[in-house]
């Protein structure tokens, strides 16, 4: 398990571009620190590290292996599975960018902007307030939005349910090729 606390001063955006993480959960809060908790299980879990870089107000997170670690090239390597799950708590009204082939993304709360592009994972936003641009290839998109959030949705090969208004202070734009899209109003 990896735990980190980062002062959020000067950070406006969180960026995760990673194909090794299978689940990303992000909660917005009243706190001023960014908390990161990563659960790693599998063959080489003790050698996995979470790299962070802050450039121009953007905190970039990426998983990697510790320096000098080399994966053995054996016949069983393809069967060695690693699972990485990341839980993040952010100050309210921060922007988030996520790109992943594997991950499913779960958020709860208020964000300045969400820009999420996934291939196989699902995207689920709970009690959402803010602007969002959500794209999946195969994953489903489900949004439970607060009032003042409007929605547009397009799924090429699946069903779309859009219960959000066509006008609001904020907008959720959801696109998928093979995923079901549900844009719902928080009760």
C-alpha cells in the first residue's frame, strides 16, 4: 500500500495517464490537501511506485517500477497479474484529467472540470457538480448530477438515457462507442 499527502497550494489540475490501474476513485472534499492511497496486489507489488510530478499547476500521477527493478522474462510472465487501485481525495473545484485503457473511474462531489477518456472501464459520477467531458470505447457511463447540470449524450451502438436538462450552469458531455450512457438527476 502506498499513502501520500500533497499540499494542494498552486495545484489546479490532477492528471492520471496510466494503463496499469484498474480502479480510480476520486472524492472531492473541504480539505486543502490531496490524499492518495494506492492498493497494489500481485507478483511484483512491492516494486510498484507512484510517481508524482507537479508542472505548471498540474499534478501528474503515474505508476511505475522502482529503479533497478527488471521484470523477469519467463514463460509464466503473461500469467502474472497485478491489480492497482487508487483512491484520491481532492479539494473541491479542482480539474481532473484521466486517460486509461484499463481503469474504471468513480467520482463523488464537486469538480471544476472532469475530462475522462477510457477504453474498457466504466465511468460513474455520483452527486456530481461541474463540467465533464466523458468518453469510453466499451465502458458504460453513469452520471448522477446535481441541479444546474445539463447533459448531452451519444452512444454509437448502445442505449442512452438523459434525464438532465438541456440548459444549466454546467454541462456533462458523454460519448461512447459500445457503452450504455445514463445521465440522471440526483434525487
